[in-house]
């Protein structure tokens, strides 16, 4: 819908809702006011008139809306409600609205509310005694914020009295925030608060002074540099170091680690004395921050590089996490200089806990390495005995293969590794002695085999878009767990057979390697292959290989390949002929495995194949008797083939909510002129549903549904459903912006 028709529709809705704002039913009036606010109807007189409504909820929502929408004409009535409306919640909404509207006329009353209920202001005493809660306490906080928003310097004195009242609620934070907004006039008062014996008051006062700035505020902040509380000192240092670089060196010796971190962010790395101090800092966070500041875009050529000296020192320190991160960055930037150390690291046994942390950090750094040797060490990581390292290595491999802008040599090696995982399972070591056994393997030319299979793995291969970690691993829960383990590296659980199966496969290039034995090595091989097959769907140029795997005798491999093929077609477009895709989909639908058949249906839809007469009968049968996901896919395919929404209409009364939702969305897309007649009755029967769920972004459907709603709203016999329809209309036509 164009801007003009959308405005006309919204104007018609505003006019109708303004009528409902005068309804005899309070719930209808309330919904109408909320809808007018959602539509941004700042020019509707109904909002101001609602401040006089008999229902306090209507008055409260009207006051909130007027403030949010910036209706300055409402200031006199809002002020009247503030003074004379007995409802505390309405007063609270009026205080906030008047502040948003910059109502200077309200300042005297707001100052009064800062310290008390006020003799001129009416309150509902019965409500106070009944609820045993003084509404003024909430209003007091809102009033302090309001005078701060208005920049009312006259309010400084009542704010001080409120803060110093020993019997009052704690107001230091909100008072200092308001004084900070008032600005320079409040600096002397904040200076007094900054020397208070109360730590919390000092903290908020110093923060407000830092926000105000200026020489007068900085003079007070200098005194706070020696405050006994580290948080207060941190605020003062952060505010002053920008103007006084000499404070940086002193801050690097502060006992508070956060202050040293703030100083490090401003310190230069060219001063040997300061750099040495940072390297030897007792806090791990400071050392980790130093590592983060080092340049990662260029390799380290030799040991004279300053980065090598810093990282080499930290990698042998006593902080486990620091040592791991330093080692990882060394591996990413200087793998040739680190060969012996990395070989030792990846020869670690499962009982070496620090080795797990170090390997994980190495893989994490290799993901962003600018050098070609990164892929070689990722191959080693894929054979790690540690579950977390294997997960990280496969995730990194997937991102190298699919991410644009990656160094091409790593992408090419990544493609080869991925294909070897998908095509040929890793040889399983036989248990001979204890936990590991050496395996001899003759060199094999994978590239030649892949080219013979018709797959383009040339130097100029293209990349696909970046995949999410969940897409790479094929399971969002596992991805989330892996990320959690990265953050909580202290306690990493041992690998389970199923978890190892995700990432147990590595390249076949090394002649000798160690393979961690497992209770079910066959399951490891199988699950690793499934993960690789899923990843192939993310990469351009892999559809021919996936088509071969679809015919694999392993049903799960065929299913995963079908799903990956559909994903690849949807993501990159078809690389196979229509005849090839039709044959694959037809064969998939003929299988007895339901999961494979569902993937075949999805492929039919994603490939947008032309009508296949031999499959129409099967799709019609699925439409009648298939499970919900099958019915949805069959419906979408048939509607596309017929260029008609007839199949979707057949499922409007389907017992499955997901099927009904899919059918209504499809009707809205294909025949938007029917959307209102289809969706509104369903909405009235299911008032908990959001109407936009069934419409999508189709402008014509939105206009049709809005028209249907407004027509039914004019029917007095439908008054029981008015609140539902008003809320739906607001949801349909609401304007983006702050929540009202």
C-alpha cells in the first residue's frame, strides 16, 4: 500500500477509534485509547478528552500516550489532573508526561512533590489506608526525575532536603541523576555529596560530575582519585585521564584492576617501562586486555617482533587463561615459529586439563589467522581428544569455507577437508593396548577423486555467505553449549560418544596420527559424516556432490544430503538441471523413510520445479492424510503449480494450528483480497493470536484485513468482540517508534 492510501486508512481508523473512546463500555474505551496511541494519533482530541474519563485506567493510559506522542496542547489538562485527580497512578503518569513535554508551568508542583504530598494536591486517602502503600513514594521519584529533565535549578534545594531526610527512602541515585541533568548550577551540591560518608551517594555524585564536565567539576573529581572505594576512583580516573595523560601511568599501579584496565586502554605500547608493567600485571583481565590490543592483521616474521616478545612472555605465565590466549595468538600469527610447541600441544592426552584450554584458544585464534598454515593446525584440532576443541575446530572449518573475505588458500583446504569428511569416513583404530593406537595410512589424492566426480574444487571457487554456529553444527543447543564452554573454560566436561561424533573427523593428509579411542567409534564416524554433509549445503558448487550422497545406502546420510541440497538451492540457486532435481525429489518421495520424504518435499518447493503430473496425485493424498509438516509443504507446492490458493483454502479448517496459519499466510500472499474474510473470523475465534502472524508484509492484505475489521467494528451486534478487533486494528496499523 502506498503512502497516500496508508494515510487514508489510518485516518479512517483514527476517526473510528475516536468514536470508541467515548463508548459506554470502559474496556472498549481503554482499548481505543491504547490503539490511538499505537497509531500515533497525536492530533486526536479523544486522547485529551480521555483525561476526564470515569475510569482511572483510561486516564492513566491517556496521560502516558500524550507524553509519548508529544502533545503539548495537553499540558493544561495534564497539570489539572496532576493537582486534582485523586488516583496516584494517574498522577504518576502525568508527572512523567509533563516532564517529557517540557512543561515549565508544572515545575512548582513538581518541586512540592519532591519533598511531600503538598497541601494543594488532592490524594485519595481511602486508597492509601486500604492498600497500605503511599502512592506519593513512587510519585516522589518521578518528580525528582522530572525536575531534572526540566533543568529546574530551583529544585536543587528540595532535592537536597529529600536526600538528607533520614526517614525517607533511598534517593541518592535518582537525585544525583537529576542534579547531573540540571547541570553546572548543581556542581557545588554534587561536590558536597561526593564527600559523603555514604559510598553509594559518593559514587552517584561523582558519576554526575563526570557527565557535567568542565573545570569546576574536574577539580572535585581530582579529590575523588584518592577515594577509598575503587568504583568511585574508577569514575574519577575515566573522567580525568582524557584531559591529563600523566594520570595514566599512576593509574597502572592502582590496586583496583578496573582502573588499571581503563589506564591500559589509553596507554601507548611504545613505552618499554609501561609495557613491562602491563605484562607483569597481577590481574588476568589486564593481561588479556593487553593481548587484545595487539595487531592481528599481519603475521609475526621473527622473534624481534614486539608482539612475539609480549605473547611469548605471557604464554609461559601463571595465569592459565592468559597463557592460553597468548599461545593461541602466537599460533595464529607465527605458526612456523611455533611448530614444535604446537606439535607437543596437540599430542596431549585427555587427562591434561590445561591442554584443553590451550587447544581451544589456538583454534579460536586460527579462525582469524592471516596465514595459510592455519588450516594445517585445524586438521590437528579435529583429532583432539577434547570435545570442546573438536566442536570449535569444525565450527571454524565451516566458517572458513563459507565466509566471504577469507584467505583463499584456507578456503580451498577447508573445502577439501569438508569433502573428505562427507565422502569417506575416518578409519577407526583398533584397540590394542591402552587409550590410543597409531594408524598407518598411505597418501591419497582427494582432489583427483573429487574432480572425477564432477565437482569443481578449482582455485577460483566461490564462497557462500557466513553461516551461524548453529547452522554449522546442525543443532542450536549444541552451538549454545559450545559457546558456554568457551566462556566457562574452568570446568569442561568429558566427551560423550554422541558429542564427539559431531567433530571427530580430520583431514587424511598426514601419514601418521593418533586417534582417541571411543566406546562406539562407528557412531563417531557416522555422526561426523552427517555434520559434514550438512555443511556442504552452505557452500557453493557442492550440489552435484550432494546429489551423489542422496543415493547413499545409509538412510540418514540420504536424508541429510536432501536437506542440505534443498538449503543449497534456496541459498545459491539451482546448480543442477530441473530434470536432475525432479528425479531426486521423486525418488525421495518414494522412500519409506518419512524424514527423507519430508526433505524431498522441501526440495520440490525450494527448487520451484514446474508441475510434475506424476507427483500431483501423491501430493493430493498428502494434503488429505499427511502429518502437519507434510500438509504444509504439499499445500505450498500445489498452490505454486496451480497458481491458485485452492489448496490453501482446503486447509483453513485444518485441526493443526500451524497448518491453518500457513494456509492463511499463503492466501494473504496469493489472493490478498480474500485475507480479511479468511483471517478476521479466525482471529475472533482465537483472540490470543496476533493478526500480523497471518498476514506477513503484504500491503494489500493488510489493507483488506483492516477494512474488514473496521466494517465489523461498526456492527453493534458484535460489541462483545470489539476489544479484540480494536487491539488487532492497532497491531495492524501501529507506527514504529517508542512503546506507548
